[in-house]
């Protein structure tokens, strides 16, 4: 039933940062989505009986805990068809991988913009060769993505990642610290 016209596409934003939540809601409304939002697992639970979103954007760290995972799990159970994209800070990539196991279709490191998120909805499982964003990614971004893929491949072993990238372990650690801001 997922038509490509936005009319009636219902998007759920679960984000406890009120400013970011408003920004996401407004950006998606401008793109023709109907948007509802919640700032906690409880608030989402209260919405679900009346609403079945086609899409959801969930921040994995709600009020400082990983309760975004509980949201992914509950939403996926409520509606397996909902496309879920999770947003995560770098420090919790492992949590993001967990979210994908629980039913999210994609995860994005913050900060991510509406374009990134909308593109991620199109990247459902098995579609790994989605053409990379047409926008010219900066060298920094490309380098970062490369580091990031390698971290995932080595199960977040910094020394092994540095070795595979031919980079000094301390250099890598410094880059990771910088990105964490």
C-alpha cells in the first residue's frame, strides 16, 4: 500500500529533544507527510492504538537511556510494515545495530537531515547497493563512513580498525573523539 505520493503518508517522530522534534516534524510536513510525534516510549504507546504510521524516525537515546530500542521493538510488533529509521549518536552504534535486528530498516548517525532520513526509508533490507547520495559527500564524510564501516566489521575493535585502515591507533582514537561532539 505504500504509494509514492505523500498524501496520507503517516510519519511518527519519537524524539525527546523538543527543538529537534519540531524541526523534523516541520521538515516532513513540508514534504507532504502527516506527522505525529512522541517524546517517550509511554507517549508512543498511547498513540499506537489509534495510529499505524507508515514511517517512523526514532532517536535511540530517549531521556538518556536506550529506550528507543523498546520503541523499535514495540512499533515493529504493532506494525511490521512500518519503515523505521533510527537516529543514533556515534557512541551507541552497537545499539543501532541491535535496533536493526529488532526491526528498524536503517540507522543514521546524528546529525542527519530530512534528506538522509527520507533516503533511508528507501533503503530497505537487501537493497545494499542503493546509489550513494548524489550530493557530493565531503572527503571528511567519506573518510568517516569508511572508518565507521571498518569499526562495524571489526566489532568496534579500535586497534584492529586502525590496523586495517593503515592508521595509527592514536590518530583513529583522536578522530573518534572529535566526531563524538
